[in-house]
C-alpha cells in the first residue's frame, strides 16, 4: 500500500490499483491522519478539520462512522490490513517510511543534507533529485485544510523549497551552472523575496559568462525589495554584487561552500523578508522572548526567590529553574516575567519555545523539531529538522557552550522532551514550565505554583476589569474569585468579561458564575477558555483507565477522596487504582496530600463531571456512586443514605445532599464531608 500527499491525495497498491475516495469527509479524515503518521491525532482535531468551527452535536459519533468506513476501504485494498487504529482520545494511522511520500521525502532530504555536509556533492545531488521527484503538485491538492493541519502543509511546502535550494547548491558545486539557470529563474519569479535563490542565480549566470545578466538579477531583486517592503538587499547579496563587479576569481570556484557561505551571511532583516530561516542567518544574539506586557499579580515571592539565585554570580550561570503547577495557574506568565528580569545577564541571546506539552489539539513537539528551530536561530547552516536527534543535540550543546544564553522551554510534556534541549557548558540558564514535576532533572530552583490567596486573586481581577469595578462591589468581586476557585486563568477571564461588558455590575457576573451547570461556559472569552485548558492533557491519552477514573471523580461532590474510595468508585482494586491516581497527579488534575488523600480543584471537578455525563452511561454513573457510598459509610448507614435508583440517575449532578458522612476511624471512612451528588439526587431527611 502506498499513500501520497505531495500532490493530489492518492492511495494505491504496489500493482497500481487506486482507492477512490469520493466523499470529502473520507479525504479530509485520511489527509489529517497522514499529515501526522504514526502519531495519535486527537479526535477534536479531526472534528475541526472535517466540520470546521461549528461541528454538529453528532460529530464525534459521525467521526467514528467515517473511521470505520475508511478502515473497511483500506482493508479491502490491502489484504485485510486497515492501518488505522484507535489510540487514547484519537486515532493513529500506521505506515512505513517507504509507504508514504512525505516520510520518504523527509528521509531523502536528511540523507542529502548529510552528504552535502560531508562534501559528497554528487551523492547529495542525486538524493535531493530523488526527493524533488516525489512531488506531483501542491500538498494535498484539492483538499481544503484548516487550523494546525494547514500549518503542516505549509511546512511541507517550505521544506520543498529548501530542498530545491540545496539541489541547486549541489549542482552549482558540480559545475552544472548552465542547467540550473532556468529552474532558478522560475523559482525567483515565484519567490521574489527569497535571497538565497537570487544568490544562486547570480552565481550561475556569472559562471556561465553572463555577467551583465548577473548584475541585472541583482537590480531585479533590489527593485522587488524596495518596492514591496521598502528595504535594501541584505549584506550577503550586496557583497556578491561587488564581487561580480570586480570579477572576483573566487566566484569561479566549484565548491559547495561558494554559495553557501554567501547565504549564511544574509542578515536578520534579510531573513524576515525572504521567509527563509534555514539559509538566512539569524541575529548574532537571538531575542525570542515573548512580550512581558500585562498584569503580574501574586507571584512576587516566587519571582524574588528565582532572581536571587540567577542574579548570584556563584549560582546564576548554568542554573535550571523548573516551574510546575496545574493548568491555568500562571506558569508561563511567571517564566516570561523571570526571563525579562534577568535578560541583561545573557548577552549572547535568548531562545524560547512552546513545547506544546499540553496544548489542545496539538501533539507535543519532538526534541528534533525544537533543536532544528534553535540551531537555525543560532545561524547553523543546512538544518532541515530531519537530523538525528542525538547529533542535533550534540551540535546544539557545542554551539551554546561557553556562551551566556537564556533558554525558556514553556509547556513541557516531560523530562524526556526537555533533556536533549539543554545547552552545553555551564554558562547558560534554562527556565522550564510544565504541569508535571520534572523531578528527574537537576534543578537549581523548583517553583511549585498553587492558587494565589484571595487578596492577590482579587488584585488580578482588578487588573483586567479595572479597579473601579471592584471597588463598586467588593463582595461581588470576592464571590467571583471564590467561584473561579482563585485559578488565575479563570480570574483573568472573569476580569476580561467584565471589561468586555462595561455596563455589567460585578454582581451580575457573580450570579452567572453561580450555576455549576454553566460555569465553564461563562469562563471563556476570546482565545481564553478554562475548559480548553483543562482538556489539554496528553497524560490521559496514554492512560485510558485514568481518564475514566477522572470522569468518575467528578461525580463526587467531595473536597477530598482517598484511594479506597476511588477504587470503589471505579470498581477496581486499591493497588490497581493507585496507578491511575498517580497519572492524574502527574497531569495535575489531582493534587495529593496527607498519606492517602487526593484533592480536585472545583473547576476541574466540573470539567470531569461534564466528561462523565458525556462519556459514561447513566447506569454506570449510578453504580459507581453506589459503590463509593458503601465504601464511605458503615454498612448499617449506607442503605439509608443511598437514594433510589430513579432519583440517582439524571443529566446533571448539580444538587447537594445535605446529609453528612459519619466519621469513622476506619481507613475506608475518612473525615466527615458532604455526600456525593448524582444526577437528579434530592435531599432526604
């Protein structure tokens, strides 16, 4: 079976028999899976690709149907092998590199780059030629892509252009300047701001004895730049222009470095105008930190502690700051503020990358992807992103050793993702944020973020809503903060909502937030959304049993649970359920405390409850709560506390049973608290 994305979508057997995908939904589904082969693609991302921003309520069930149909079609074509499998909260298509043209293209590109760097120009040229021959048109021609998937297609198109440049480089080095003039003329016509192509065209024309045309090419580039963006050509192109005017004999050299060195000298301004970060040199000192604008409230002590270490000549250089905490607690905000506070101590540059360890609909970046970006920022030529990870990591350490650099790795998934990204030597500092506690990495400073106090949370609300709104009704402001659970993201959204509705009194928003059924709906504004933030947890994709336990825990209206109660709720053994509880703690969906206790944030519980209602049958929910009640109460009291099945089952567990649990010294009956609520449950005397 062979799959093709480098042109119209095609699926065919080795004998040439093609699969006809007549329905657009089948084409969109297969394209979305093949753009991220051998990787789990979240169902939410597939739904977004297939239905856009307004999917029908039946989208998830419809997706399952389309997956089933596509499996049948692929199996019929490939001797029963369906290729597509369910994985966590999404689907994955499994293919070998020789079955998918994009994987083969990447493999050939990497081989060609390695050959070019070794000086084996002939092999590089042949390999790059094979890579270019795989293209049959535009990426997924005829399939409309959206969101992150369109970004994947754009990246492939950029890779194609970079390989074309490398191919032209190799042919120039082999003395085949005459044959590259035509392709280069077409390329600069299609990409008139890409300076590397113009450098290659000028070099080819000069070597072919067409000095006048080489000089005219320079004038054409200058005209494009001045007229379109008001800028002059970069220093490398200007120097080549002077060398052509002077008939520099060095331009006649048939060596792979003749043009490559010129490309490396393109200035940072040139990189921005050409759109070619690969061959356009980055600034001598990259400055990639996000803006520090915006409110910063409630983390002064953490900030001061980190600055004290980073600012100390004895401990600052080579420091590693690890910031962890649950979703929406303000990890990234603290990291950016800290980075800007110490930036002057790192004159050799600052690198920043969002690793997407917990980004909705996006898989975590691989170390190879990040290293390629960092190496390009450090002006390392010929980086394609397909190098061996160990080789790229070693090169990154070499390029950073002895330099005073600041590296910010935001939103890390785990230590395995971070470890290859650590700079070399002992003079650079790393700041990492993660929901997971990166305990296997040696950190100079560890900052464990929790919810801020009420005063700081109200200060954050005032920073976004305006202090006058808070002063008008401080009690309503305190109530808003309480209903947000003091979660900074939720408080920020609440403040933004008040700012967006200047005529709303604070009490109106407090009233809207009071309803548990709609609270998460209210906590969304623009691109900020508490529900989306909580849904981005790749840890649960790897632990379906933990995901189910998380949903079930949302049914218990209890501030704390123990492992025995969780085990009863899930219908599993206590030892077995500890694995799921540990996974939820790592994902920061639960916080462990005491010896066997676990606590869930109020907003997280609402989100878990929504998942339970959406994914679990009512009978399963009722049975789970029955087991939990029997575990919490002595057997003699369980029957009287248990509602009838008809009142136990409903659509939203929103009412509380005022009955309190009895206190027991047994491990299965922890301290007194409210009884668990279930859909439709009513209070009984």
